[in-house]
C-alpha cells in the first residue's frame, strides 16, 4: 500500500533518513525504525541492537573464528576444497549474475525510468559534481588496486604469452581465453583487457544495483537504510520479520568476509613492503601484529567519528594515491601508459563478449580461479560500497547516477591498472624486473626514489586498511542496529575487532585460499539476494513519479 505525498506536506521518513522532497511514492508501513531493538547498558556501555540480527551474526562469526584458529590443520584443506568445488561448479552462475547487473544498469539509463530522481522530484544534490565524483572514486579505490595493480596485468600478460598448455586433454594454463602465444603485443592487449574486465563495468554494475536499490527505498520510499528494505515489494510487511532478518544477516556475513579478504591481502602486501624496506621478517606473526595494530588505529578513528576520523584519513589517502599515480606515469614508461590507456580500452571492449561469456569456457583456470572469485568478492563488498554510494547520491536522477557510478570509477581503475601494469610489464620485457617481493615493490624498485615511493605505498595500504575497517564497521553496525545510523560507538568498535579477528583467523587457518573460499561461500547466497533486488528496483521505479 502506497500514497503520493506533495512537497508541502513534508512527509515523515525513518530516523536518520531525510524525507522525500516533492512528489514521491512513500510506502505506508506501521514499522518504526528500531522498534525491535534492545536498548540497554551493559558493563557501562550503551547498546542499541536489533536482537535477532546482532545475536545470530555475532555468535556465528565468533564460532567461525574460534574453530578456524583451533583447528588450523583441518580447516586449511577444507577451505581449499570449498573454493575448488564452488568455482568449478558455479563459476557460470557468478558470471551470469554479474552480466545481469550490468545489463540492468545500462537498460535503466536508456528507459524513461532513468528520469526518476533519488529523494523525490524536487530533491537537490547534497554534493557538487566534483565532490560527488571524488567520493565515487574514493569508494572504488581500495587495497585491491594496490595489491593487484602491478601483479594482475603481469600475470595475465605472462599467461597469455605462454599460450595454451594441456595435460590429459585438459587445459592447465591460466591464460585468458585462447592466449596469444609468442605474440608480445597480443599478450599485452589480452592481459590488460582481462585486468580491466575485473576492475571495470562489471564490479561497478554490481555496486550500482545495490546502491540504487538502497537509495530508492530509503530516500523515495521512506524505509530504513538497510538491505531488507529493498525487498518490501516482494515480501511486504514480512520484511520486518524473519525473512528480513535472514537478508540482513546474509548482508553482515558477506560484508564481513569481503572486508576480511581485503584486510588479509592488505596485511600480506604491507608485510612484504616492510620486509623490502626495513628487513622486518615476512611471517604470519608480523601480519598478525600488523592487523592488530591497524585495528587499534581503526578503533581510534571510529571513536573520533566520521568527520574527524574516516573523512580526514580518506582525504590523506586520496592525495597520496594521486601522488603515487602521477609519479608512476611521469617517471615510468609515460608513452606506453598514454597510448596504452586508449588501446587497452579498445582491447577490453573487443574481448568483453568472450570474457563475460558464462558457458562453454575452455579457460577454466582463468574464468573460475580469477573471474568467479572476483565477482563473489565484489558481491560481498556490495552492501558496504552500495550503502556509501547511496548516502552521497541523493538528489541525482537514476540516469546520471548510473552513468556516473558505472563510468567514473571504471575510468579511474583503467588508468590505475594501465599505469602500474605497464610499468611492471615494461620492466619485465627489459629484463630489469628482479626480486621475490610483492610485485608493486619490485616495480617501484626499478624507478627512482624507491625508498620514498615504497614508503608511500605502504602508507596507502595501511590507510586503506583503516578506512575500510572503519567504514565497514559503520555499515555492519547500521544493519545490526535495525537500520539506525547513529547507534552507540561501542557496537562499531566490536565489529572493527571482529573484522580484524576474521582476517587473522583466515590468514593463519589457510592463507589466501581461506580468504578466497570465505568470499565465494558468502558471495553465493548473497548473489541470490541481489538478483531478487533487480526485480524490486524495477517495480519500485515504476511506481515513482518522473
């Protein structure tokens, strides 16, 4: 049941969510945000929790951490087997789902539904284009770009150059598609196309769907800013009961394990960098100490609040990231980067249909080991990034929202991967890429001012780590507080500790394979949630005035 509201009537919206401005189709529900919460003071800490969502999420996660740490020898092979089974049998599902998200986003741009304005017909943007684009970029920049910026283009280039290898009739190589055996130019084009595929339209199509759904049902429909609200057109009032609890619990699991994967990768890279720069041992103990130290800093940032904490750290990171990028472009193979940017884009679009094909793939190692893992990772991150994008996009039309979310961060990712990947590949071809450390630090060692740039890179990884933990804690806390955006700080501190604990447990329990298995396992059920949300978006937009 819904009713039209005019601008003069100033409808009431959920706590912390601005009411729509101008005509909008508010959903008429008796639900009051926080009505199912437990508000209490325990051991001197104020708490305001959605009892069922918080208890189930925290108990299951704590049990997982304890078991993983207690049975390290047993869980390692289990993680490996889980990852292999899911990617071998369900890679097609992840690829197909991601294609649906991208296609829905593109279709909405060109239909009349694109005229719907987020926040009501008379809503005005909260941020300028420059500020909005900067925040979209900040959401897209993360530990992943630092970790894979050099290594992924190089790995795909080398695999493609090596061509196809078989054993007992099955392919054993990791080359994308059919490779480009012995052809350096072809291998470069293929390697960069495969990298951009993983960092371009598809991940941002996933984020766009979640962000649009959250923005629409919060700012236009007046529901709490939480995943369950998206399903009101499907479930009706049942969304406030156990069906909705399950959706929010899945969102918590997906976000936690998506974040833990990023934190684990970041810890590995920072440890490699510290070993390269200062000779600090590259061991699990170092990684654990690093995660503990950074989690403590993240807790301090949470205590200071968004304005003094996350925002200031994000500004520092933005400046450092652009500084490092500009340095690599100017000091590295500038001509190769400048021409490669456009050549890589053309190669990406040329190979896009084959790379995104979910069925009949012969490049199983690449499509299962790389693409399926990535899509599950992005899907796990989607509640976190989607909620952030939704919060800063009020006042935009659906059309400009989708164009910006798809194109702005994708373009930045293409520039980043082209710059760092080209620098690494040019050194590899020249025979100067030497060392056993992380690919980023080996590449920087081949450029001037190595110690300074490597220190900046480590700082970037650490600050990305802190801001990811901090922002992730805010999102998870909002979900487990029944959609409240101003829940007590001790709850956010709890989730920051849990994120660090999961990252430590996964790294010790099974290393990278454990991280990948956790992401695939939580990404799978949440993919079903996102597919259902596609229907809810279309139904919700069709009821909006435009």
